[in-house]
C-alpha cells in the first residue's frame, strides 16, 4: 500500500461536551487505527454500520479509506490526542454531483457530536467539489444516524425499502442550515469555556515569593477577591505564597485544576503548557508576553493537542464577578464591581479603563476577558458566553482584529437582538490600499469595511472609550427611543443653544412644539418662558415647575426623548430648589429616555439614582449626551427593522460562471484583469445589463463594428484596451461622439499610434443616453470577504469619494442602505425634477453583483464605472474584473482559530 500524507490541513473544532478534536484527511498511515476503530465496535454497532457483524468488514473499510486519493472521493477523520475516534466519507462513484455518505464513530463516544461535526466538514468539502447531494443507506432501527441526518438542518428525504432507509440530503444549505450549525457551535463553545470562566480549581504557575511579579499579583487578587473554589500556587521553591499552598509542579497538585494561570518567563511557557495538558487541565490563562514564533507555535500546539482553551498570551487576565464564584484572575489594581456588563478587550490598558469606568458608574461587570494576542479565545467566544450566562445584559468589545468576521457578524446579529453590543471603532486604515489599481480598491478602506460589519450586525460603534462608556450609561439606564425627535428643556438659553447644536450635529431632529404642547407648557412654566425647541424655562423655574414641564413633554406623542440641560443659578440656590430632582426625584418611569446635561459636572458621565428605583444619566457636555442618544436611536431603528431577505435571481448560471473562471485561470495561472470578451461572458452569467459593444483589432474591423453599434443618432464611442489598462479617461484612451467612418478610422489610428506596443484592440459602443453616472464595485477582503461599494460614478468618483459600502451577501435592506446613503441619493429619487431612475433595476444590479462576488472567491475586484441610471433602465457602460487563483475558506465551518 502506497503511503501518503494527509492532503488537507488539520482543523481543530469543539465537540458538544466542549472537548477538542482534530479533523483532517485520511492518510495511508492511519490504516491500523482505522481498522482498530471498527474492530473495537460491538457486534451490534458493526451490524448497524455494515448491515452485518463481520470483522472482515473492518479491514475492507480501512483499505478503502486509506487507498490512494481519487477524484470524487473524500475521507475525513476525527482524532483526539492522536487517537482516531471517527470517520466520515463520501464517494461520487463517478457521477460528479451525487455522493454516497458513510459515517463511523468509536464506541463510547456516541452522543458527543463526533459524527455531526465530521458531516459538517464533509458537506463543506463536497460543496467545494461541486457535489450537490449525499445519499446514505441505514437500517430503519438505526435511530441515531437517522436523527443525525434529520438534525443537520439540510433538506433530507427518506425512502423506506424493507428494513432499510435510503436518505437523500440536499447540500444547497440555506439560512436554516447555518442557524443549525451556529446553534451547535454555540452550545459547544459555551461548554468549552466553563473551565475557563467558571473554574472550581485554579492554580497559578509563576507566583513569586517576593512582591513585584505578575503571577504573585494575580494570586493576591484571586485570594483577596474571595475566590470560592480551591486555589493553589505552583512554585518549587515555596510551600506557601501569600498563605496559599504551593506545590512543586502541576502534576503534584492534590487535584487537577480546571484553570491554570501561566505567569512564567516566555521560554518556559511551552513546557508549562505541555505539563498542564498531560495533567488533564482544561483551560489556560497565559499572561506572559514576548513569546517568539517558535514559542507561540509550541504553546498553541499544546493547547490543541490536549484540548485546552486559552486566553492570551500577553494579557491582563480574566474575571467573573458571579457571587457564587468571585473569580478575579487579573493584575488590575482594583476588583471589578459585580454587575451586568460583559467586557472583552485586547488591550490591557483599555480593559482597566473600562473596568474602572463601569464600576464607577455602578453598572458593574458580569465577566471580563483581556484577550491579549488572542491565540485561541476570541470576542466571538465571549459573545456566546454572555448570551447564555443569565447575568449579562450589556456587551462591550474593544477588538483590534477579527479572526472570522463573517462568523462574528452572524453571532453579533443574534446577540445584539437580546442585548446592546458596543464597540470602539479604532479607525485603522491600510494606506497601501489607496494605491490599489481600480476605483473599487482605492475606495475600499479598512475603516469602511469595519463600519459595514458594525452597521449590518447591529453593533453600536463609538469613536473612543469615553464615548463607549457614555453610551453604555444611557443604554443601561433608559428605554430606547422610538425615533430621533428630541425636545430640549433648559433653565439657561446658552445651555439650550449648545445642546441644540449638539443634537443637530449628532443627526437628531428638534421638532417645533405643537400649539397644544405650547399651551400645555405655558400653563406650568413661569412668566417669560420661551416655548420653542429648546424650551427655555428661565432661571426662575422651580423644581416643581420643571418636573411638570418634563412630564408633559414626555407625554406628548410627537416626542421620542427629552434632554434637560441645567446650569446652577443663584435663584435656585436661594429657593432651595434642586433642579436635578425635577428629573430624578419623581417616582415612576416613563417609556421614553430622559437625559440630563450639567455643565458644571466634574465627571464626563454619571448615573444619578432615581426615586423609586433606576438611574438617570447625567453628562458634563451636551455633545456626549447627544451622541449617546443618537446611538440609542440607531439601535432602536435596527431592532425595529425586519430581518433582511435575499431575492431569488433569475438568469443566474453559477456553474457556467465557475467554468469561465476556471478556463481563464488555467490560461493565466497568476490571475489578472479579464479581457472584454471574458468579462462580458462572466457578467452575462449573472444577468448584469451591459451596453452593447463590439471588439475590433484593425481599422477596418472598427468601421464595421461602428456600423453595427450606431444608434439612431449614428454616434459611437471607441475605447482602447490592453491588459492592465484600468483608468481609460486618465490615459486619454477613449474617443467619444464619433460620427461617420472617417472619424472612426481617425480615432483608431490615434489610439494605435499613441499606444503602440500596448494596444491589443478596441471596444466600440453606441453613445449612451444622458442619465446619472453611478459607480458599483466589489473588492474581496482577505479577512472580511467581499465588500460591495456604490455611489457617484464617472471620472470624479475617487475625488468626491461619495460611496457607501456593505459586506456581501446583501439582503434587501442592505441594498436599500447602499442606494440611500451616498450624498448623491436625492438625484436617484428625482430631486432635479427629472423623475426617479429605475430603482428596481438598480437594486437588481447590486443584488447580482453581490451574488457574483459571493459565488466566486477568485473574483478579487470588480469595477463598474460608469453605471448609467435613467428612468427606464440601469446599464453598465464599462466593467473591469480581476481574478486571482485562490479558494475561500468556508467562513461558517466550525473550527477553532
């Protein structure tokens, strides 16, 4: 038998019980273990697998799996600590699109999700190979495997044939399948985090006998914080540290810890992790910084080999304030206050700022993780933990990178419907992208991509840690507004003006009070009050009058929120009034948010206790209050929006598109920009409307092409082409408004002369009608996936930078946002009196562009500029597409980082 190595990479993933397995292709060297997998099965399980209890079947099955790989066959195995525990295979038998599926799981490991996980990975591999369905035969009494097929989330049909059942599983997975995979992943993820975030035994390796070490500081925090479980130190030179028993090594501990804190020098980290793994430890917190590449690789390898989850390295630590646990495994100066906010950061400094800020506000923390270099546990893991922990109602993230943004986006969309999810958009850009070849790539910045992710996932993205805390204070304490209509009530005109400016700048609206509201307020406010927006109650307003005013404004149906801007006055001091109590001193809660601005306030934001329970946020600056309220209004609007749908598109031929891509890349192994004919064919696969055109390589061919392309007015356009030509106008490689054969010949000779040695031909098109010139494009981001851009087109597209962006695949409301977000949007809706353009055609174009980008990972850039929009049609006048030979990983496949 020919020996061969696994053909694919090793992928680690979580089982239902939170343990880790490795999924990989089968190699010839696995024969002995695979045969043993079957031979160790009980006679009953052998009969259910092979329909007979023959030991010969074990050898034959191992022979088949370990044979030299051939087209249409794929075998994946699951192994744990080097032991094979499951196998899944498919074989098309030469049919190409339908494959026979078989599964085997080791005795004693059923109901752990081994088979389901293997099938998920097999489904992903099969789709990439063009397989559209699995078939599998099972005995009707084999309820376990039949339940596995039924619970996959894929369409499954059964046909009974005597004692056997033939199952057909369609692989055209939709959102139902992704949701099922996501739910299985969430349950496994949460289970894997229990040893990390709810440990019953903790050990600290590297706690020094003298003050000054990070390990000792964490040990002190654990003890001083009142950790409920068993706590030990590991230090060969001491029997006790800070009154905590110390042992020489991890293996010498009285019990195996759930969690080990690793605070040893970088060189000792891999060996410590290996020791922990061999001892059966389930989770590591590695605070050590400065690991080199080899040390980092060895650390992660130990975690994967032994199935340990890890936070870090190079991090501040973790905490869980649940009073049943009181875990504070950080070296922050203060213990976090127990509360309801979940916090995950990469920067330890940002973590300390958030912990202190949330504690000061009284919101407190449910659990906290400083992820550091984020080798394993990520923000996505923490989101799923908070979703399930029963304590968290507010999630705060400060992440500098995303390992799997599309999986993160699906998780965030689900979680943020249950609780606010806030982050800081760090605003990092890749300056090199500005020098990219096409308009699309030049326009697509990393900031734009991140903002698209945040917007589509319903994440509240702030610009600073301070703004994050200010917004958290409002979302924690007040109901969401149902709109953006704000009334400002103030006792000082200047404070009212500042607040009005801040609200307008934040995108909030300031409605004019209705006559009924004006009369209502004049009845309770002192003489001289000005009833506009702001409502100037004057310095003479009393606490009672101001409270009545705020209550009446809140009851008005045309108001969504009230901002009360106050300054201390001698009048209020003399009368003993406390104007803040006009808001905080009245029992009962309004279903609308109320915010206070106190210009003399020392802290940026405070939460003021309210009579009868609850709090009211008070801000030192009107801008802070307005930004927080705008974030709350955006969240309310996102929650009110129904889940998006993606329309069924007619005229799409995905298989032909793949064939076009494969043919081009076979001839151009390094990829490149498509020639006009190939580009036209690819766009035709997706029904993308293009202006008619003809190709010519000689002067006479250009004349004939012009004769075919001339419209009613007889005018044509000629565009030069050569590989790599992108900005035709900048190169003066376009001739417009050509009339008659002589002008066509002259234009061709001009292009031929000026671009001698470059020109490979010309494109001749009819002169397009007048209309609005737009731009649409897509760029594949290696991390985030395809990003679709839309905005004003023509030669000034980069100068004006009037673009919006959303990540593909686009739902209907994503397309709506793309069309309405650019500054040029009013032109599309008939602002100049010419009537709206073909909006339905524009929506179709963007959906088809999104579908093309989602189907073809090799599509690196697509640039449609200009796109001509008229009341009757939307047409691509010029298109450029670049392909690269790459295959995209399945972003929703369950795998660890």
